[in-house]
């Protein structure tokens, strides 16, 4: 299970079921369910699209309808305003079987390309820029029929950095470097411009979630055994374990980690628990 927030304070959650749920954060009510024909492995939100990666290797761009396009919502208060995911797939991309299915997606900081980790441990990117919202263009599209586009731009392979499924990819600050975690029980740092690995750290249990401070100096790794480990990655060649935490008495996975902008506060949750923990980091740590 994982989730992302949109700009209208809605949480979009995907689980082992072939569905995406939209939940209002102000009252925790489920507002919408989007049916997907197979299980979702990762998801991104841009101004115009909800990009859904499926376990069968298909990536689809679902169109979004924003409140600014829906004049009926103009007089509603802020909590009532929400976007709608349309049953309209703008474009799609099909992964080749030898690459594995996309298991994790993350847009580059400039929103010029989608970084993707696959179920076969392959890391690369799809050079597809996020489209900006254009009201006039969208109105023209609504008036005329628009055919679904199949993206033929090739997936650019940076390398097979892991022997197992990649479960997390995060950029390290404004640098060209990234950190990845995998079911092969490793954390790896690599240089995006050359595709070369800088360092690798073995994990005591399988890492399943990843968060990074905004400046790219600290990485937080959640494991299937219920432990959160904090790494100093300021020296890319030698990541250093700073601390480790256990929140649940049972060994249940830390399914989700989210770091605040300054990384002083970290949110941790699990699909096997109703509890959500928020812990803080002192500046000197």
C-alpha cells in the first residue's frame, strides 16, 4: 500500500486491490474509487494527469478535471473543492517483458523525466515531460475527439543496480545522484549522469519504504521487520548509520515513510496497523 497527496488535501491510496481510493483529509471519508483492471504498483500526480503504473507493465495517463474547470464548484468552500479523475486515458506506455514491470516511479525535480525502478532491479527513466495545465487547450480537447496516444519514446536504461525488485527511488537534494532500496536487502547510491554506482549498504532486513531530507543529506529506510534506520548520506561513498527505531512490538513492515521539508519530523505507518507515528530528529543528529 502507498499514497500521495493532491493540492486539494485529498489522499490517493492504492493497495493490493485493483483500485485507487480518494480520501478527504478533513473528515477521513472515502469520496471516490477509481477502478483499475489490475493491481497498481506506483502512481504520480501532475497538473494534468494521474499517472498509474500497473503490475502488468502498462503505464497509463488518466486525465484530471480540476475545480477551476468546474464552475459548479466555484461557490464551494475549500474543503468541498476537489479534482476528479476521469475515465479517459490520454496516453500509455508498455514496458517490454525483459525489463520487468515498473514497481516505483518518481519525477525528476524539473519534471522532465520519470525515474523508474522495475521488478527486475532495473533502473532507468522515461523522458516524458509532465504536461502543464492549459485551460484553453483543454477546452479545445473537450470539443473534439482525441485519440489515445501510445508513447514510443524508449525507456532509457541506466543499469541493473539490484538483483531484486526496486522498492524505492529518491533524488538526493539538487544533485544528479539518487538513492535506491531493493528486495535484495540493499540501499544503493548512484550517479544519474553516468549510471555508475557510488556505494552500497547491506540491510539487516528487507527495506520496503524510503524517505530523504530535502537537502539530500539524510536517508530514512523502513524495513519489513518494523525498523526505521537513519543514514547520513552526506558522504556518498560511505553512508553511515546514525540511528534506528522500532515503533511496533511485533515485526510488522514500515510500509510508508514521509519526511518534512527539513527532515526534523518523520511520519511512519504500516498496512498492518491502525497507528501512525510521528518522530522528530534533533538538528545536531
